[in-house]
């Protein structure tokens, strides 16, 4: 039978913990396990357990009884779940929680100006540039801060005024009583759209938005080893926020043009090398492509079809392990000729005879003559 955990153990505090420590522990655990936040299957039961512990330990009278005789002494004063009618919303819970601490979760919060939109830029680069890395200049249109009003949205000589409906908070609050105690319902102020400020005299250049369309130029560093579909995030380089709000981000989506004769798998590069029967049997020097340029590669006599020749450290650099690279794999393919000259056939027949191998001699015409006698 499992041992019942103490309320102190559930909150992760000592039995001597003061009210402030208990509240901090509850807030930290509730942020982790509230069903609106956590996707863990056990979140509901875990949050009930955390809240039950907090309800007892935050109440001096119930805590004293619990310390003396445990849960059994609480009776109807503790041990039950306060969520018969469902969970309070995550935001409402913490508004009420901070209000109970003598403040408010949003007591010092002012209206928030909306952020600018994130942008995406599709950049296509050649195979070799993706492997080696490069710096590119990109150019695109985006909403940028208005130079006339400095992004405030207000005409020259005027400033945005504090919203009279919400007092500059950007939100309207309504207090209600629940089984958890006092809960606060927060909604966005409709007059200022949550910004806390209202532009009385709009800027003529941007019509009060604080942004105008501009052509932006940026230099983007493409790291060595980047691959198809990777994105580079440039923080704050997206669209400017309305009326001085924070800018969004720019995401550069990289597309890589395939190489004509090399193919890539992660940090490994592969090349198919075509050899004749004579080259594979006698050996040769073959010209192969690499990221640094074409190079001569020695092929040993007797090389078999499917042989893999690995050139270590000649592949793609690791994005997250500086100074290390993958390998270049040369896969040997032996071409069997489909048409032979008379001399070529003769030489191959002599080779077969020397090796004791049975082959069809002569062409189809010669074999028909032999058959007709």
C-alpha cells in the first residue's frame, strides 16, 4: 500500500516554511501543473493535490490542526477537492492568487501595445554555398517605424493620451466570488484595444498606425552546413509593432539547389563513379568532384562493383560541432558495354578463354551460320 504523502512534501517545502515560502512553492507548481498549461495525463490529479495542500497550509488554523493530528483531524475543513464546478482559468487563478497576497498580478502592468508580425523570406542558394556557408544581402518590403512620428502614431506636437476607460491598464477587470475565493475576470479594453493609450490626433504620414511601408535591406550570414528547409531567425527584424509596439521576427527559410553529380544525406556526401570493365580490373586514376573542386582519385586494380571509397572529412560541416565534417563517399559502378566492335569481342573472348569461362562466341549472324552448318 502506497504511503500517503504529506502536504509539505507535495509542495516541496519544510515543515517550518513560512507563508511566503508556501505561496511561492504553490505558485511554481501551479504554473507547471495547471490543466490549462500542462499536457501531462496526470495534470488534473496533480493540480488537485497541489491545491489541496495549499488550501490547508495557507490557512493558519487548518495548518495547526494538520501539524498536530494529520489529515484525519481536518474533517470537513480539508482533504476535499474544491473543483466540483471545474477548474478556474489559469489567468484568473493567478490574478486571484496575487490579489490574496496583497497585490495584483497586473497591478503594475500597463497596457501592452501589440507586436509586429513575423515575416518569412525564402532564400535559394547553390549546393556548394550551403556546404561552405556564405553571407547574402536580402531585400524585402515590410511595415517599419514611421519616421515622422517616431512610431507613436500621434501628430507632431501631440502625444497619445491615457485611455479613460481602463486607466491605461489596457484591460477591464471584474471581481467574482468562487469556491476558491475571490477571482478576477480580465478582458481587453475595447476602447484602446489593450494598449492603454489613445491617439487623439493621428499622424498624417502613417494615419495613426505608427508604421509605414518601407524597403528593407539586411545582410544574412548563412552558416556552413545548412540544409534544405532550415530556417534562420533574425530577432526584431520583422514588421514594426503598431504605435511603438515591439517588432516581430524575420525567418529566412533556406532552399538548396541540388548538385549535378553530388547528393547529400545530412553531413555525408555521395558520388557515383562510373568505370569500364578494364578500368575496374586494371586500375586507373579518376577525376571526381568535391566541394573544394575536382580531384584525382586512384582506383586500385580489381576494384569490384559497389565498392565504397570513403574520403574522411570531405563532407558537410556539422552545424553544431565546429571544426568537424562528414565524409565523401565514392560509390563505384562498373559499366558493361552493350555494343562491342569485332576487335573488342575478340579480346574479351580471349580473356574468357584464358580464365576458363564459357561465353557465347561471335555475333548472332556467326551463330546462325554455325547452326545451319
